[in-house]
C-alpha cells in the first residue's frame, strides 16, 4: 500500500492524524506531502492547529471525499 493510500485509509476510519502519529504508526515522515496529494485528488482535509508543551502542530481530519 502506498503512503497516500495508508494515510487515506486511516482518515477514512474517522481518525485524525498528526506528523508524530504518522511516523509512529506507519513510519511515514512526509505526512504533509501525502496530505497535499490527497487534497489535489479532491479529498477535503482540514488542518486543526494545536499547541502542546509550547509546540504547535497540525492535526489532519478528512471531512469530504471527491465527487
């Protein structure tokens, strides 16, 4: 399964994902590229900015599929 397919399946299960989770769960270090590719394919993915321990990061959530 490709990087993009792996991330899409994760998001389609209703789960959000962060860079740290993608790295830990799937050994994917290029989450932003996968999100960019999925958005270009028509998937609607929101970025929720969060702050923890003084560090900001994005949490990605799938909210729509291509029509």
